[in-house]
C-alpha cells in the first residue's frame, strides 16, 4: 500500500532516478507499471546495490551508481527519494541544482523538506498524508516553479485545507499526545487545532 501510494505520485517519465534505493522495489514497481522507460538507482555501497541488481535483473534498461546522494553523472527527469528522515533528504537536496521533478517521502520532519523545496525554487503540486499499517506518511511531489508557503503549510502540508481523513487522524492523535503530556506546547496545540478546523 505504501509503495503504491508513493508511485502514484510519480509522473510518466523517460528516466526515473531512485536515491537510496535499498531493494529498489519502488523502481521495480514504476518499471512494471510503465511509468518510466528506464531507471537509475543509487545507494551508498555496492553491497546495498546488490539487492537492487537482483530485483531489477529482468529489466535491461537500468543503471546502478554507488554514491551518497544524487549521482552527478545521472540524467533523469524524475528523482525519487524515500524512506529517509527529513534531515537526510534536506541534505541530499542541498547538493542538487537541476530541474527534475522531485518525489519525496520523508519518514520524519517533512517540514524541513517543504521548506527546502521552496528555497530551491520548486512548487509543491502534490502533498498528501496517508496511512499504512497504523503509521502515517507524507508523500510530496514538486516541480520547478516559485512558491511561497506559510507556517501551517510548511508544518502540516501545502493542502491542509483540503479534507483528508488520514491527516485528520494523524493530527487528532498528535493533539491528544500533546494534551496528555506534562509539557503541553500551547503553540503547537493552537496550530494543530487550527488545521483540524479545516478537517471537520
């Protein structure tokens, strides 16, 4: 379900690059669905890439790179970065100055990624919270174009005013945690409550 949700945000493209691919299951899904014609996958070691090579062996149109981040020699029109924390994704994006469509799914601190994308001159066109096996995830797609985000958009999603049952459940859970905590953060409670007004 999680992989399907992420891949549904990848636009049809010639070349898909998956950074930190691990088993490259997202790339495999994109290739099998015909979303991309060819693929590039990268990871931090050859041992990590061996799993990707095995899973992609039925596809000849794949390239493999050992690197920490986006390979500079890779030419892709869509870049996929998933399964890492927001700090790591922010760091990876800091070294990129291209114009490919970006699809990212941070495991945490999505606000750092949204802020970074805006600073890079990217406009977020998809920003969706979804739930899989009791856990909440964000998936974001951004394309070249200027955008200005307010504080609530940065922290809770660009389209927080659009009804999303998953976002509502996530924020209700977080609100309950904050209210039960010894050090309840009044500012966070206020902001979450404001977003939840749009989710009624």
